[in-house]
C-alpha cells in the first residue's frame, strides 16, 4: 500500500495547472487564452468584472465577436475557462446586477465565480453570499469566497465560516497563498477543513515581513507577489495538503516590462517545480 507521501507526490505531479488573468491583466482575453496554453497551462481565469472602481476588466457579451473569439481560442487550444472574477459582496450587493456577466461566463464554460466579502453586517453578508450562490447555480456555476486582510472576510477561518453558514452546495473557499499565509493561515488549516469546502487554490509567493496596514496589504497583493517557490511563504507545505478535487492556479502579476509569454512560462515552470 502506498504511503500518504507517495500518494501526494503522485497527485501533485499529475496536477492540472491554471493561471489567473491578473497574472497578465493587460492582455485581452482571447490572446491570454493562447499565451496560457502555449505556456503549458490547462485552464485560465478571466477578469470579467472590476475588482474595484477603475480596475481593468473585460466585457464579453454573449454572442459578441469578442466572446466568439475567446470561445474559439478555448476550443482550439484545448484549454478550459475555470473561473471568472472579481466581485466584492458589500452592504449594497445585488446578485441580479451580475446577470450579463454570469450569462457570458456560462456561455464560455466557466465553472466558478471568485468573490470577497466586505460587509460588517455578518448576517446580511451570509444572506447575500447565499443568494449569489443560488443565482450562480442557475447558470451552472459555483461561487468561491476569498479572504483578504483589508476586507471584512480577512482570514481563512472567516471565509470558511461564511461558506459553511451559507449551507449552499455550490459554495466554496478560495485559498490564495498570499492572503492565506499573511493572515494567519497554516497548512494544517487546509487539511482540517471539511471535505469539499475548499474548491480553489491560487499559488504565489512573497518576501519580507508581513504588511501591517490596509494600504500595505493592498500594495503587496497587487505588486509584491513572486512566482510560487521563489519567496519566503511556506507554499510547499500547502502543496502537500491539497484537498481532493480542488483546482490549482497561479496568480502573480508581471513586475516589469517582461513579455507576457515569458512571464507566463516562468510561472508555469515555477509551479511545476513545486509539484515535483
């Protein structure tokens, strides 16, 4: 009988890897699909909703030329669209406002929507998250809640608690290595989580002491990430406890004028080095 270590080694070496659009957000979706496939990734995430006012994103209305181009690239490259992002669930959140975005994503085959929670009224936050899960389900999609240190849902425990309290079968936790470790998470938190709760893992790395203020945390998340394994976070420990069935992707924005194709290949190779 194989040991747990042998099982985990086999599991990670055969791992399918995706890449988040934020890794090369200035590249329009169709080209991003092709570059990701050429770099060796098997799936992509696309930014179809602004993460904050003024943030870059791309609209792909159902039936538009842009949407048809992305679908043709996905099919032609043999790569899938795993998730779309990014939605903030605040006090005034209305799931119905996402109708066109979810329609477009569903038509392209997306399976998940990534969100964060930023509402101090916990009861309302749970209710709105549950309502979004129900609405997303009508498009054949699930919803993943990501913790961020400057948001109300700041820690892994916060996100897990909201997902559990929502009692929705298509709800999940998204573990972003940066936000996870910088906000108190440890690898054994992942292994101790109930089965099926963690649906998505995003890999990256960081260096130096953890930021303290909200502005510092935001800055690190947007400009201070490194390829997984090239920083000081215990990312390897996270790889050893990957939940069964969780999708794994890489999210590390380009730091300089490096060509996006070279950057994506670098991210792929770094992540593969971690998986053995």
